[in-house]
């Protein structure tokens, strides 16, 4: 977690980047890439509307991108990522995961009903097609189009769109409702909030929201009526029972785990005095004891998760059936797993700059697991594959 002075310094850097990139958009040879980078920069500055405008400008010149590699070293593998236009939460940001050993191409599915460039893509040697589109009701057509396109490309497919489409909070609760050694709270989708669909206290959020936007704890009918007055969302709301899973020390712990080919890898741990805990609000790097506990989790999930929770993780991976996905979860006092959210779009990065020497490289471990999964699939699909030294983006 960054302290206020660090946050101000970081924001100033983003502001300078924005000014430089906006100037670059006036240079024809730089315009397309500058717009794409402004899509990222404006989101970092909290200007989502401007970010989407810049992404639209970049895609107006073509929906196919190749990441420019910093190293002249020959890449080990080539990946085609299928995405949908949107903000950071719309897709798994694979460019944050892979390093220069992976040549990453991106095809943005701007119009799912239009013909996709299958002829171009069939002629290119990919080691895998990675469907990076995250679940959202607005992404249903794009996920179907991604599956259709992936079927005609001669490469293994990581994450099928039909399974990703099943990861809404409501559907995940239905899929995992009887998961052994786990508590999976019921999630009820409602357009109207009266009467309350579950008992009080309850948790409510706008449908499809993430990162705590509009998320509140509701104690009684009066609080629900007040929430209803303050929030008007045409997509409705998702309501679930509130479960008190506090540890013996009174703290709330939320674990993030990434599954790669069925294997769980710890990514981070947030410890907070409030039930609404995320990594960015937990102040982990400001507390040496919290850092020490997180490092124990990152060093060995098995040493932190008791046997019932580990058993639930194995069963959960089988139920979800995806090659790659993330899980936010907690631990009940009796050792059972408490499932919060399952999704494919969780970003993998390491912002733990204050964690100190010896902190596990959780993001690097996940990246290496994904690389190994792709390489295994590629070898099984084709014993000899040529990876191009360079590919010019169109």
C-alpha cells in the first residue's frame, strides 16, 4: 500500500505520461499506440470515460495488436489473447502477467456479430489462444464469438468462453452450493429490493459491480429502504447473507488465490479491522506483522489453510472447470472455506514494494505456471512449432 506522499508522486507521474501521450497522438506514426497507452493511463488517473474514448480511437485503426517487446531475444512462445473493449475489469490483463519471453498478440472483439479475421489468424503460428474476456452480462455475445473463432485456429485454447459466461455471482453460488467443506453464500439477483430476499444482516451491491463499488452492509429494513433511495441501477442488485468469519483476533482476512491448470497459487492476503477488506485498503505494507503473515501464506498455502479448506479448493477447481481463474475467499473458524468470488479477470501483479527481502515472488510463480501450462499444451498439439522472430502488427 502506498503512503500519501507516494500516491501523490505516482499520480504526478501518470499526469506527465498523459500529457506526453496526448502530444504523441498528433504524430501519425505514434498515434495508434499512444491512444492505446492513454487507455491505460487515464484509467490509472480515474478518468474512465477518457480511457474508453482513447481505446475506441486506437481500435478505429484496427482491432489487432502486437505487444512491442523490449528485448531483442527470440520469444519462447506466442499467445493470441481475445479481448472485448472496456476498462481494466473487462478482461484479464495478460500483458501485466507475461514478460518478454512471450510474444503477445491481442484481438479486440469490437463487434461480435461481424466476421472475425479467421483467415489472418489461421495463417499465424500461435502456441495458444487465451480467451481473456471476463464474465459480464454484456460480454455474452463476445464470449460466444471468441469460442467460435478459437475453434478454427490451430492452437490449444485456454479458458472457453462458455465456461467463463457461467461465473456471475448468482451462477457461481448455484454451481458451488453443495461444495464439501465450504460455505458458499447464496446470491440473489433482484430488480426491486422489497421485501429483502435474504435475512438480515445482508450484503448488497449493484449487479455486475466489482472492487466494492456500491457494496454495503445492511442491518434492517430501514437501512435497505435508504439504500434503495440512494441507488437506482437499471441492472438491479445482487444480495447475499452477511457471514461473520472474523478470526480469533477480531481481524478479517481475505485471501486471493489463482488457479492454473487446477493448481491453487497464493497471490495475496488482506488483513483488516473492517469486514470490507481489499488489499488496497488493508494497509498491509505498513504493518510488519501483517507482512510476515502474508509471507507465510505466500510461501505455503498448505501451511495456512487447514485440511477442510484445502479439500474444498481441490473440489472447487474441478467444479469451475477453467484452465485459469482467480478466487477471493476467507476461512471460517472451523477450518472451512468461505467463497467470496470466482472470476477470470483478476489482475496479477506485485505491488508489495514494502514487503522486504525474502518476500515470495507470487506473481512470478503464477506467470511461470501459466507459461508451463501453455508449453505443455503446445507440445501436445504440435511436436514442432516455429515461433516467429518478429511479427508486424496490423
